[in-house]
């Protein structure tokens, strides 16, 4: 019998810009304060990609270069690059196309996947399916967002939350049962009204009016999103455990989307997971949208052990949400 091929993560790379935007900086920009931001969200500072001509692909490229160096392979060996993002360099061509060109990934095809904060779990599931099909051997999945490009820094409801960053993983075939084991992905487009960007798409192309009305910035009704996020992320994570006959005790790490520490705590509690098994770097990076989950994996890589059961969980604009179970494939 031919063993089933699974998609194992075999290397991780990450990139966060050097420039920091702290809660104290924000106090000077909008009516807010460090204490409110820390207690309501858990965030202390975020990174901002500055500089003329710098875009999301400029974070994807160093993250991917780092994972290639760790794995000891060249960009030409990449078969496909999937970039989860809602802040692509341009509407088209895709950020994946642009990044492949900058990387010299001459043999790769690729595309962007827009699922907001669930971008990485959606892209990972998609990339894993390409590996499981047997057709591709090296698929890179990145989660990258330059949220500062779509944030109104006079709107305290959004500017305190978001930051810029990128994480990327390499997927390769595994025949010993390591890698992506299961994934539950969901969406509900009726939630779009609570979190979206009003203009710049085919519905409302850019005009002087859309710019004047600040319709090219992220719009969020925080409280409504919060309620759906707490339920969605916790429900799907619990369902994933149940259908794999696992309990919180079997899980080594929860890797949650970093939107709000209170949402993360609720998900961990629902899974019966002690909080020391939860990756949390929201205090340093804020919400980097598709970047949060792979940036956690990147920072915790050395603590991950071969055979660990890891659950990734996300909730975001769309609404989109999901959870993925991984059996970790290597010790670093
Ligand atoms: O990543 C993808 C999905 N996004 C999320 O998951 C985000 C989900 N939502 C949230 O994380 C939270 O809703 C926020 C952090 C955005 C807001 O926190 P909240 O606890 O829901 O605050 P709120 O909007 O209910 O506002 C509470 C109070 C209000 O004052 P009053 O009416 O009680 O006097 C706001 O005006 O806090 C006030 N407020 C602020 N105060 C200082 C709202 N924003 C701020 C602020 N600084 N930045």
C-alpha cells in the first residue's frame, strides 16, 4: 500500500520591520492611553514598514530567504508560493508573482489568497493539499500584511490594533505521518459589514470622493467582531480536537491569531488548555493579520519538538475562521 503523503512544515522564516510604534506614540496621535490598550487588547507596540517603495512583498522576500537558508535550498527549487494577504503590493499582479521575481524563484507559480486574519490557515490548508496531491514537492506558504498601508491613524478604533509583518513556512511531502493532519475552515460573508474596506474594489473604484471620505482604510466594528471571534475561534478549535479524539492535554501548543488577548484566553479555556501552552507575541507585534500565526511559529520554532500536536486557530474579516492540527515534523 502506498503511504499517504502528508504536508510537513520543514522550515520557517519571519520578518518584522525595525520601526516600532508604541502605545505611548499612539497617545500623541489619538485620544487613547497605554493602560486602555494593554488591558483591552494586550498590545504594547507594533512594527511599521517605513520607506518609499516598500510593500508587502518586501517582507515576504526576507522571510522566504531565511527559510531557504535554514533548509539549505535555492529559490529555484520552490514549486509554488502562496501569499495570504489583504494588503497586496498592487491589485494585480499578485504579491506572490512579485515576490517570486525578487527571490529568483524562476520555477515557481503562485497566487495571493485573501482571507484577512485567516489568510495563513486558509493558505496552509491550500498548500498542504498541493503537497498531498503528490504533484508538488516544495510549496512555500506566507502570511504577510502591511496593515499600516490601510490604517487611518486618526481612528483609535483600528490604529491601536494593527501592525506589519510576515511569516513563511516551507511545506514538503512526508510519509511518516507528520505534518498537517486536519483542518476545519469556515466563512460567513454576512459578517463582511463589520470589518471591511469600503472602496478600491470593483464595487467602488477609487475616486476623489472615496479618498476624501477615508474609504481606503480598514473599517471595523470592534465589539461585533469580538463577539463572533470569541465564539468562532473557540468553537472550531474545540470541534477540531473532538473529531481527532484529542483533549487539551494532548496539545503541546495553541498558535492563535493575535487579535486580542481576551479572544485568545477564551479559546484556550474552551480547549481546556493551560495558558503556558499558548503562543503569545501580540504585546510586541499587535495584529499583523495574516502574519500573526507564522510569526508565532517562527519565534517558538526552537521550542517545538518532533511529534508535538499543535493547533493553529484564526478568526478574521469575511468573516473567515478556522483551525488546523499539525503533528510537528522536526527538532531544530
Ligand atoms: O483580527 C481580526 C478580527 N478583529 C478582531 O478580532 C478584533 C475584535 N475586537 C476587539 O478586539 C475589541 O472590540 C477592540 C479592541 C477593537 C475594542 O475593545 P472593546 O473592549 O470592544 O471596546 P469598545 O469598542 O466596546 O469601547 C469601550 C470604551 C468606549 O467608551 P465608553 O463608551 O465605554 O465610554 C470607547 O469609546 O472604550 C472606548 N475606546 C477607547 N478608549 C481609549 C474605544 N477605543 C478606545 C481607544 N482608547 N483606542
